[in-house]
C-alpha cells in the first residue's frame, strides 16, 4: 500500500510505501521534510487496498501539515462502506491545509452521475470556486436537484446505504474466504469495494494472470501494475456484486485453477 505524496504542481511525485500495512509516522515526517512536500493524498478506505487510517494517524498527519505547511487531500469516497469501525474523519478540525472529498456517486451506486462534494477552509473554498467557474463549472442542475431531494426525503445515511454496506460485506467475506483457500495472500481490508490480493506462489505476473483468467473463464479483475509498478504479483477483485455473481465468479476461478493444475 502507498500513501500518495506530491510536490508542487507539475513537479515530482512520491509513493510512500507501507511496510506490512503499518504507517511509520517518523519515516513519513522525514520524507515530507527531506522532499519539501507540498501536497499529500490520503485514501480512507483506500483503493485498491481498503485500509482505514486510524484516528491517531490522521491527527499526526494534520500536526505535520501545520508544522511543514503542506496541504492534505482526504479522498473518502468509500467512507460509509466500512466493514467494522466507522473511519475517523477530522470534520471538526480547523486547518487551512485540510481538504475532504467525497462522492454521492459511490455512496448511492450512481457512478455515471459523477456528483461529489468538497469540504475545506472558507478562504480556500473562495479560491477553489473561482477556479471551478473557469474550468469545469458544475454537474447538471437536474442531477444536483435530484440528489438534494433524495437526501431531504431519505436522509444522508439512509436505509439504502445500510443495505449496500451489509451486501458488500457479505460478498467481500465470501470472496475473501474462497481466495484464501486458493492461497492468495490478502492483507487486512476494512472497507471499500475491493480485495487487494497477492497471487499464489505458482503465478508471478499479474497481467498474464488477469488476461488468462478472463480468456479462460470470463472473470475480469485488475492487474496490480495499474496501481504501482511494484505490484507485479498483485491483483484487485471487485467484491461489490450480489452473492449470486460472487458465487459464480468463485466457481469460475476454481475452474481456472483446476485447469492450470492439470497442465
């Protein structure tokens, strides 16, 4: 897993690596200080690895932002799709360097609508609005109105969200269990849509594995190299499907492994 770090716009990009899914805060501070970091990205839960940042980690990163004067962009589009504990988000923290991004598109399974929102310092928001007017303007007004009326009637975190969260967790748990049987190595995943998994020892190329699995059984997954050049042995499975689809996919994956073993 990586914490994404960036210098000034157009300059160098840094991928901060987690060792064994543990965030080394001292190492992070050294990286920020030594590379003059200007912007830091946090995904919680993340994609492809559904890791959730702990409260003490978020608070420490905020302290570092005040010390070294860099901005933090928290991408939390999967925030309500957690499995165990609700992710900590510093909503009540007053910090001019803090930006929070979320998405109705993910929350309500309407990805094609591309509707989201941003929370940040009042003075920073004035600047962002002026830029937005010149670049993309806004999503279509009827779509914004539809979202507003839906929330007014059903509430922000409503029955649909609770049902979706439960459904994803059930599908995730089943798929994770079956992948473990096939000797995939799966780190701790706490939320989101996905299972980030290291290939069993008999496979060493995620792209080849993904192509062969699709050609052989029509099961589509994402090779890890789409996320990092170091993830050649990793793949991403999408668990956000009904149990019936997950069950069929598991059957197909097992068929693929059986055919591979028979060669």
